[in-house]
C-alpha cells in the first residue's frame, strides 16, 4: 500500500518545479526584451514532461492504492483507510488532522480524476504548444490537480475545504489565463466572486457540522447514520444541509449560482474540459454524496436539492438550445448534466448521481477536448455559425466527438444511457413524476442541442473564411490519442452499473460510503417502459436536430454563404419565428445576467456610490482631516521643544527620571 | 566580616551619577557616549549587588545581556559618529542639530 | 579594617576617582583610559560580589573591545582636544549639573532604602564561593532566557550589519 | 599555621618561583637564544664575544638599557608615554597566575597545586589580560605624537583584536572537551586522555598562528614593520622604556608558549609518566618549562625563516581563514561532545 499523501503531493512538486522554471524563464525573456511567441522546444519538453509526469505518476500511485482496496472491498468489504500526515490544528477538545481517506467514494473520484486529468495534461501538451505561457499553464494545471486530489482524498471537512478553495483558486487563475484579454479577466473574477457566495455557505456548513457532531472528521457520518431524525433539533440539521448545499451549488454551478460557468469558457479549452466539466464542478455533487448521511436526516432539504437540480437541468438545457459558441453550448450542457446529478441526490439515489459524475467525466471531457481540436483546426474560431462540413478534414475528432455526443444523448449502450437512465429510474421509483417529466424533456433537449452542435460543426458546407478553410487540419497525436481513450471511456464506462442487477458493481461498491435509504422497488416491465421513454425522447431530439440543421443554405440562398448565419432548414426557421418572444428570451439566456445586474449589482453599486461620495468623502474624510488639522496645530505648538540639540533632550530625560524617582521615593 | 551590600549600592549609584553628569555636561559626542557606558556599568554593578543579596543568578544573565547590548550599541554608535564626522567634520553635539524643526 | 573592606575601599575608590577623571579630562584618549581603570575597579567589585565570570566578561568586552573601538575612532577622527571655547549653553550646563546631582541624591536614597537587605548582609562581600556560577548562568541563558538570548544574538548581527553600512564610504 | 596564611604563603612562593624563572632565567637568555638562533639560521656566529658562547650578552644588553639616557620627546603625552610600556608588560607577567606550571608537591603535609590561582574562569582571565595589553600598544602609538607610531599602534590594536577572537574560540574548544574553564582541568583532561594537539589539530594550528599574531612576532610584526614604519609604536622610545617594550615582547612570547603548552601539549605532563611526590612535582615543573622553551624555539625559528605579511593579507588570514576555521572547529567539537553526552 503506497502512502496516500504522495498522490496529491506529486502534482504539487510539479507545480513548484514548473512554476519556478516558468518564472525564471519568463523573467529572463522579459529582461532580454524578447516578446511573446512559443517557448523553445527544450523548455516545452521540460514543462510537458514534468506536468504530465507528475500527474501521471500520481495517477499510477492512485491506482496502485485503489485497485487492491477495491478488490478487497468487493470481495468482502474493506474499512476506509485513513492516513494522518500530521496534527494540523488543535484547541481544547477540538482537533483537525491533515489526513487523507480512501474509501469507496474517494476511490471512485480518484480513479477518474487522475485518469482524465492525465489525459488532459497530455492533450494540453499539443494544444498549448504555441502559447507563451506554456510553463505557467502547466504549473497552474498541476496545482489544480494537487488541490483536486486533496479535495477528493481529504479525511475531514477542513482538509476538503483546502482542496475546495485550491481548485477555486486554480479555476480563477486558469480562466484568467489570457490575462491580457478583458473578458477573460472579468470571467475569472466572476467565477471567483460567485464561488465565494457558495463558500460562505460551505464554511458555515462546516461550523454547523462541528456544532452538530462535535467533529469535522468524516467519522461524523457514522454517527449521523445511527442518528434518528428525532434525536437532533431538526432545524439545525436543515440549516447545515442547506448551507452545505449552498456551497455545492456555488462549486457545481446550480441555479442561481450557475452564472459563472458559461463565462469560465474564457479559459483554454483543456481547462474547460478538466476543471469546468470533468472534475471541479462535480465537487459539489461529491460533497452532497459525501455528507449524504446528514442529508437524509432532512427530507425537505433533499426535496429542495432535487428541485434545484431538475430546475437547473431544464433551464440550462433550454439556454443550450440557442447558443452559437461551441464551448458555451458545452458549458450549458455541463450545467444541465450537473442538474441531473443533483436531481439524483435529491431523490436519494446518491449512487446514481455519482455514477453520472463518473460517466459524465468521460464524455464531457471528450466533447470539450474535441471542441478544442475543432477550435484549433479553425484557428481559434469558436462560433459554430462559421464552421460546417469539416468532418472529412478532421476525421478522428469527428468520430470521437460523435461517440461522446451519442453517449451524452443517452443512446444505448453508451455510458450516458446507463447513468441517465439510472437517475430517471430512481426519480420515477421515488414517485416524483413531475421531476421525472422534467428529466425526460431535458434528455430530449440535450440530444437536440448536442446534435445541433455536431451538425453545425461538422455537416454541410464550410461557412468560415476561405483562409480558415484552407488551414483546417487534424490535431497531432498528443491530442487525438486522449480523444480516442476518452471516447472509448464514454462508450464503456456505463457497464459498471448495468440495470436489472446483471452486474451492479457500482452500487455494491459505493453502498458503505453512502446513506442508506429504503429501496423503491419497481417492476422490470415498468423500468423497461421508462427506459424506452427516455430513449425515445433522445432519439426524437436527435432526429429533429438532424432534420433542422442541414448545414446547407436554404434553396433560395443557394450559392451564397452568408457568414455568421445559422443555416437551418425552413421548418426550423418557421418554428423559430413562431417561438417569438420565448425564443428571444432563450437566445438571451433568459436575461439572467442582466437581471442580476439590475436587481443585485445595481443596488449594490448605488449603495457603494453613496458610501463613497456621501459617507466616505464627507464624513470619514472630514474626521480624518479634522484630526490631521488638530495634530498639525499641536505640532506647531510642540515644535518649539524640538531644539535639535541632544543635550536638551538628555536634560529632559533626566528631569523626567528625577520626577519618577521622586515619585517613587516620596509617594 | 565582610562589606555591607549598601556600600556596593552606594558605589554603584555614585558611579551612575558621575556618568550622568558626564553625559549631561560633556559636549563631545564621544565623551557623552563614554559616560553612558559608565552609567551602564554602574547599573551592572547594582544588578550584581541585588542579585547577590537575593541569591539570584538571574542578575548575572541580565548583566550579560546589558553587556551584549552595550556592544551592539557601541558598534552602531561609533559607526554613526564616523559617518557624521565625515559629513560635518565635527562631533560636537552643539553643532549637530539636524533634528531641528 | 578587614581585608575585604580594604579591598572594597581600594576598588570603589579607584573606580570613582577615575570616573571623575574621565568626566573632567579634556583629552578623549585620557578619558577612555580613565574609564578603563574605572572598569578595572568595577571588575574587582564584581569579583567581590561572587561574579568572576561577569567580571571577566566586563573586562574582555568593555575594556578589550568596546573601549578599544573608542580609541580607534578617536584616533581615526583625530580628536585630540575637546572644544576650548566657552559652553554656548550655560543654562543647560547649570541645570544639567543640578538635576543630575538631585537625581543622584534621590537615587542614593532609593538604593539605600532598597539596600536594607532582605538577606543577611554577610553574604554580600565574602570570598569567592566554591560554587561555580558559570554552569548556573549558562543553564539560565539557555533555558529561562533563551528567547532573550536569541534576540540579543539577532540584535548583535543587526548591529554589525548596521555598523558596516553606516561606516562604509559612499561609492558614488 | 592557619590554612589562610598557608594559602597566602604558598601563593607568594609560587609567584616568586614563576617570576624568578621568567624574569631571571628565561627573559635575558631568550635574547641570547634569539640572536644565536638567528645566527645559526643565517649561517653566521651571532653574539659570541661577551662571556663563554656570548652568554653574558644578555647582561650587557640589560646594563646598556638601564644606563642609557631616558629621552622623552618634547611633544609626547608624557603621562601616557610613560605608562604605556608598563601597561604592556603587566598582562604578560600576570597571565601566569592561572597557568599550571607543575602537578603538585607536598609541603608540610599539604598538597600544593602548582598553579598560582586555580580560578574557574582561567581562560577568560587570560583573554581579559590580553585585551588589556592592547592598550599598551595603542597608547604608546598615540602618546608618541608621531604618525609612524600612531599607525603602528592602530595596526597592532586591530591585529590583536582580530586574532584574539580566533584564539579565544580555538581555546574554548579545549575547554568544551575538558568541561571546565580551568586551565588545570584542561591539563587534567589531557593527562587522562591524550594531548589536545592530536584530536584538535585544527584548533591547535589556529591557536598557534593567532598566538604569533598576538605577540606581534614575525610574520605578524606589522606594528613595528621597520621598512614601513621606522619602528612602529616604539619609535619614540629609548633606554629603559624601550627595554620594557623589549622585555614585554619576550614575556608575551613566554606567556603565549606557556598557554600553548598548557592547552595543547599536555601542560606539565608526559605520556605514560605520573608525577607524584615532591620529586615528581619538581620534575613536572621542569617538564613544563622544557616544553615552553621548545615552543619558544619554534617562535624564534619562525621569526628568522618567514617573511612578513602584507596588512591586507594579515586581515584576510585573520577574518576569512582563522575565524571560520576556529568557529567550525568549535562547532564540531561541541557537537561531538554533545553527542557523547555530559562528561
């Protein structure tokens, strides 16, 4: 058994080395007056080797740790492994160790975080090679891996919180990677600020857990499991759950804290794939699953989680229908899929939620990396209206993306089908039919916008500039190999939990780490029916998208290529016209950003302006100026004592001492 | 038979006062500094006497510190004088009144 | 008159006389030399107070290092005579003398009152005891006073660096 | 006889013995030895006219010093000019108070340790005296009112202060192993184990070099470098005052040699020999002085063999070589002692 703490520490080492080298190298370049442009090959090789190597090594360590543990666990159960590195803080009865924990939940997370993480690092080697900030990029990416692994492996809430904030920081740093672009900086700031709102909830939630259970170590889950609802003051449990959920909402981009994620696409595409699709954003789901034993004590909180999840799912999917930026579509799709996961958690199907986290990591990472490959092929063109027809030129990208798209749409037997079906099945089993309906509709919408993406990107004729068209080319092997591996993962990852208990590996594995809820039994027939329903919705969505988005100009515009126009079939155009106001609203993303601006930020700004102009400038400055004036006055008087002659001062000293001694002697 | 501690105390105090008079009346910065060294040592003597009276070896430690700090002070002070002399060609304190308003 | 008293009178007398000489003397070099003799007297007094270690340290550090530094500076700056002209601040002079003497009187009163011994006075000026006080002081230095000890070490380093920087010649 | 009186008497007797050996036997003959040694090294006879082998040359020299006119130049600071040689001589003569010059002898049924004052701050006493000795040189230089003298005085002051550090640090290492600041304890330790010059070879070398510098002997005789400074700090001295400088140089040399012998060469002891009883005690005295004489011979040998350092070389050697060496030596020794645990 390897030491667990090496797993996060290795990427940290990578961060230190890469960061130091990048700092030295960039300052040297700046000193020599060399401008931007790609790094020399040697430096790139070094950064790539260190970056991929440390993460890969940590992945190897992780699998070396978790494979035997998993085998043992499946064979007959294994206790969680807790490894204490040192005592972190202690006061009175309270103490927190810097400790790492390997149990079913963290093993699951660990497996795909290190796996997908390594692939994305590898992909970045090719994707980022023309970037000036290559070293900085790998340093931050390594730091992110460190934080994420700390988050996953943390054996108590404070350690988890280190990772939680660490991934937030890295997310900020990497969204703002192009720090010379205003929108990237603004997006980074937005992500940071919105995450803070959630983090307040999380921190308070940690204190709440401490107050409820007297410890922040995950052992509190055991006590929670053996607790009856009536044992605790329910209100406090609700509060804790809601606070923790607030934190999860922030990190996992749930309504209303989702607004940062679409903007986060300003970062490099591999970052979007790793942080904003596969790993970090699922931390919220992980947190809810981790504390599931607490959540089940508060059924109404669970309901809230389910409704927020379902709402987010359909809301984000609706926005995704009308986005033209390829990464924005994927971003809203991510938000929507995260909604699914919370929906699952909300109805008590934590295992199903985690299952979707697992499969989603594969196909969403694959989609993002594929989109990155497309963007790179088109010279940083992200607007799908200027794409089209490039499938033959980038065959590998196209094929892998198609697999992943089918997976996310829920086509049997790809990964997304099993996980999504598991969620919907659980919702139905819980008797939440409204939520179920929302889920099915969302599934249809998902299939529609994903195929809209594929069609607009790959089908039909090219709509960009001839120059772009000339340069379209397939990506190098460092990028296509990860794509293929992830595509394969999207295809087969679902088989760890095939329905009807044929080989229900995952639930058996996860059961010890999650809360136990009474099973809702459904007949196989009903289950099959539901499955057919969701599959049908998906196929319907696909069919519609394929019909509408032909990628060829309408017959009446044949021959011309109006760039920047969505090329749709007449039926689609007619539908859009009929949709009218609702369509516009969807296109404008339900005006959420504007609403936040008007309702929250606007008033804040007004208050701020008042405090600045009215309170600060007049009142505070008045006090400061008045006291300054007083000091000046006093100083003017006192400066006559400042003769500048040391002997005068010494005499003053002596007289003072005289006075003190006299006081001591005669008092 | 031995000497009463009061005698030591008196000797220390007299030395201290002599040092004080020197510090107040001398005009040469170096002489003032010398007087201050004398005052410190007078105080050291008092410390040792009190320590002896109370049977407390801590007094030795404190004197030790006083000496160490005096050494630091002397090094910096003398460096200041040298620097001062370089720029003003004198270290008469009456002619050095840079600290004036 | 016991031998101890005689020794005390000699040492204290030496110290006080040469301290006065230091103040009165106009030549800085002679002032320094007088102070050395004063320190010698103080050293003897320290030995009588059963502090031979401190006595040696005073001799080594004060006489051997600090005052030699003074001599160096005096010789470097060529300070042969103190200013001959009249003190430009007579009031300061009188006031200083008066206040210093007054303070001295008060202090004498204070110390003598404190000198009313809580311990038998016979322990004060005896022969050097057989007890070796160096390990005692050493142990105190590295236990109770460890922090102060480290702080003084840092202070000395800072002083050394500061003195170097202050006294180096400007290269421009 | 009361113990106190005995103590007093014994002390006086010991002082008498030491000073007799030093002033009467060693000092004058050292001058002869030095000059004869120089002759030997430079392949010439040296003084050989006064008495057999020129042995009475010393007497003649002393007489000459005493009888010459004592010139006090006009513009010197008369008081300091007179006091300075005395200040220089006193520490050299009083250093011997703490040096054990023999084991112990039984006198009237009492065992008398052959050390004048076996105080527990022995090394500090020696260092304190050395530091007082600086004043003699510096003041002589200053009081002479002569720039050569002043330069010589300043040089010697800086030199002595610089090398005192390394010397003290090197010596402390021997006290660390002995576990006491008493020189007699260091000798005891060497008697029981091994001479310090073997386990502390580094400290030994540092100490010897620093001792050369402390005594202002070649190759460290910059304060009186005749080629540059005429005669350095004693340019303005003549007759008896000059004689005192002359004497103090040799007295210092004897004291330094005695310290070297005490700290590093086993003091009065010889390997595999125990000195007991009256004769043993007397023999140990002889051993001590023989060793000291041997070291003095090294001093003389070096003087007539090596050229003088340049001033910057001197400072470099002192601060950049000897001081780090002695600190490192002290650290290593202290570490080893600490590892072994308290003795």
